[in-house]
C-alpha cells in the first residue's frame, strides 16, 4: 500500500496545478489546469517508509495546457525499494486528463474531474502488472491569500490480493510572501489490498519561487495505518519549470 501511496505523491495527485501552487507538493489535488499552451515540468523524488521498508520514485511529471480548461498529464517514474536489499527499475507510467468544468473567478470557486490510468510499465517488480484507473473530482475555494482545496474519488485496482478503494483529502495553503506559499493537508484512503488497513496521512509543505521559470516544492509528514501501531513517513521534493 505504501509503495502505491509514494507513487501517487509524484503526481497525483495534483497533484497539478498551479497558479496557486496546489497539487504538488501535496497528495491532495486541485481543479486548476495548466495554463493554455503552457508547460509545467516537475523533476521530482518521492518516498515513504513503513515497517523497515522504504519505497518511492523519482522522475518527471509533465503537464500541458492543451486547450482552455484542459490539462494533459504524464508521469514518468523510476521506482526504488529498500529493505534488506535495494531494487531500482522502471515505475508505472501515469496518464491523465484534467478537465475544469466549472469556475467562477469572482467567487474563487472551481471544480474539475481528473481521470487517470496507471500503465503497468513497471510490471510485477513494482506493481501487480495490471492497469489501474483513478476517477477523482476536485474542488477549490480561494479566499485572498488563502486557498482551500480537496476532494477524492474511486480507484479500480485489479491484481491478485488487491482491492478497489476510495481516497480523499483536503489541503489549506497560504501565500506568505509573493515568493513563498505554505500549507497543510490530510488524506484518508481505504484498504487497497486484502491484508492492508485504511490509512491516514498528514503533511506540511510549501513552494518557493526561486525565479522565473523555476520553483522548489517540498512536503513531508507522518502516516498511520489502521490495525498497526507503527508510524509511517512520506516526503516529496521537486524542481518545477513553468513556461
């Protein structure tokens, strides 16, 4: 479960958004698409640890504003895992289309759908070798320097021992200065495998606008799985090019 959550951090999430810099570095996404005819390119590393095992991915998260209110997304990861030994290999590619079907700029309200398919390019080495499908909805409310966003959806997660599951989250960010945005989030996910429990994660993150077109993104926090007393951790960092 944690391996899948770590890969979800790479891009989920939303992860991908951007005038208000929601989505990455947070697992919770927002409805803001990439600007029309603009690119957002994230060079990221994400990881999580649980029960003595560290799993994660590094790679590129590509977003393009294909038409107004529509963003095309591709996440291209290299996966890694370390317990008693270290494994490195191709991760599962994620492809998605974010469609913002409603927005009212005066009210600061927006809604979007962001269906995604996880292509099993990592095979059984870093997954089940089966394609998965995510069907989330995201909403956002802007209030001056504050932004509240969240939502969630259902994941079809085929494979031996796997379970389909619901996942949701909410995040609150604030523009502290014109160059620095900080935020906090909480997510909850149902069991994604027969031997897994529901999981909750908390996180703190931020975006530092270095200079156009570069920004530095970061987040980290603990996680908790029902039925175990052992804490998890997760972390994410990325360099964003926006052009």
